[in-house]
C-alpha cells in the first residue's frame, strides 16, 4: 500500500488508533532542497485603491504549476497595504469567490465589527472596513477568517501584508525602498502533474496540520533575489497553514532581529536562528556585505525538534498525516545573489535602544487565566475542553484590565496561539526552550510546543465587544480550536 492510500484508509476507518508496527513502516522524507533557485522573487504591489476584490482564478505559477487560486485584486500574494499611524484606513472588501469569507487584519487593534470575526462572514457582495490606525509601526498582515474554511482560503492565495509606519521607526533610518523586502513564506503540496492541491487527510486535520513539501516565497517557488553587498531589512511573515520555520543562513552567519509581531523590539538582538510559527512575523536586518562565499546567501529553515509529549501519541503525530516532510525538517527557502558594490553601501548605525517600550509588569495583572489546549479523541482540538461556537462567550474581560494568560499545551503537537485585538508580552515558558529574540517585543501570536506552559501578560484596551483567540495552525483553527473573548 502506498502512503497516500494508507493515509486515506487510516483516516476513513481506523482514526488514530493504529498499531505502532504499522506506523513505523512510514519513512520520513529527507530535507527539502530545490535543484536550483530558478525564479526571481516578486514583490507584491502597494494597494493604491480603496477596493479589495477577492476572486477565484486559475493560476499558473512559475510556468509549471497550476493552482485553483483565490486572490485579492488578482495578485498572489495580495497587494501590500502601507499606512502610517494616525491615518484612517478605508477599504471595501468584495467577495466574489463563491463561498463565505471575511477579512481579519492580523495584529491590528480595531473595533470588533472591523476585526473580521467569523460571525461577520459574507457569501457575496461587499463589507466596508473603516478604522483609524492607532498602534505602533510593524509588520501586520491580512487574511480571511471564515469558520472552518480559513485554511483552504489562505492556502489558495488570500493573504497580504499590512505594514504600519510611524515617526519613531522612521527616525531610525532603517534600510528602505529596494532595501526593504517583505517576504511571506508558505509551504505547498504539489502533485506529479504540477497541481498545487489542498486535501488534508484525517490525521493532518486532527494532528499535524497540512504540511507541504515545496516552498513559495511571495508566491514564487524557491526564488532568488539579487542584492547589493549591504544590509537589508527583511520583513518575514510565516503565512503557512501549519509549518514552523527555523530561520537561518546556510553558512551559519548571524543576523539581527529588529522587530516582532507588534513592531520594533526594545533592543536589537543578534542570533543565528529564529523560530517562526504560522502567523508570526520577524523584522530582521541581514548584512550581505561580508561573510558569504560564492556571492550567495541561502536562507534556510534549519531542522529543529518538536518536544514529544505523551509518548506514543507524540510519536504518532510526527509520523502520521505527512505527505510532506515532517514538522522540523530542514528546508531551503530562497537565495540572495550578492552583486558587486554599486555606489556607496550605507552601513546601518543601530542604536542601543530601538524603541521606548514599557511593558505591563506582573504586579499589574489582576488574574491568571489558564488556557489549556489539547487534542481529544473523536472530538478534535479543544481550548479548555471545548470546540468553537460562534456566539458563546468563553472568556469575559473587563476593558482596561491587565491579565496573565497561561497557555498550557497538553497535546502532542505545537500550537501557535493568537489573540485578536491585543498585543502581549511573553513572560515565561517552561520546558527546554527559553524566550526567543522576537519574544522580547510585542507579540500577538506565541508558539506553545507540546508540554510547554507559556505565560503572557496582556492589557485589554481594545473597544468593547466580541473577538476571537485561536490556534494559528489553520487546520486546527478550522477544526474548532478557537474561542470567543468578550471585552465588557
Ligand atoms: Cu494548534
């Protein structure tokens, strides 16, 4: 029996209860490495209208792959929104994809009716967004948020950058223009006929999420980009459904982390690798001026291990549900081809302090809220034992309160937990992993590995109303790993 047939069989009849002897017959694929970086990187256009039209289009990607795609304004990824703090954002979302959808502005703090709560879906026609940009500069993003079908809609192409600028950040004179590159990293499955397809098996839905075997950066398979020997600002977004990347350079060079989900860090942090889970962003400074041989800098996802939790279930989750390489496998992402010096290379003089931030302190917290995430047999991915219900209020919070939320992962798979309407600060994590560089700044999504307890501190200042929090593994979210929070 080949693996695909085996997985279909497993999903249809046996659920997850399979004899270990059967499971160990699955072998893991090796590290994914493209033959070469053949296609130039594309950069999405800046949105220059007040219309976002979602449509269904048959796409050909890199002249060889086909996709039954969904696009904003016939662009893959969608156009980049670029706006300054204090400005008003107005856009009309038109839904022409033939199924329910609604847009969520990930990381943005907006009124509940502007947030893209799944109850606000439209199946046709349009939805008006109108809100003031009232938060820090940062790399945010937008994507659909309909209940149960967010995974396929994002996978098929509906996602774009939402970049906010402000005076504090502009004063730093970070690389800009052609030296500032927004890069959305996504993995995809491609069949032997070249079709990019979305067809999660039962184990993929119930365990790992949908893990692809090919990498797209800004919609281009394993691209290359020609750069000058100087520092660049890379705005990385993990727009994958389920795959976590461990961002690194092939030659082991270090790079500097400048920002996170909610904008600049207090101080720059140098590192050689950086975990980036679905939904998370990292603003990094990469210097191509020295240390690279052959004028090539290869961006990779370095292999990493997922802590096992719960013995056989942990092992099963790693081995089942894969069509692509397992979570933690090494991947090649893209190549930077370093040209000769053209004109003056401008060094970036980073200050000791990037941003003046005061995080809430633990003494300010009025309570600790436990958010237990688990996978229950025959039920699915739960939050505090429950699956998502559209209007049930799961957590009620008084506006202005500061709380500690403790995410407890009792399951065997990683969960990147995202809270709408806030930015929070990670306080602590149990287990073998410490706080990582991006977690020294504001976050809206935090990776909780199997067995970990992660504490975050958060002040609920957003307008009163109903918002969601959920796992950003989109197969988990679609399976019900989402809950409502109401600010009252
Ligand atoms: Cu999850």
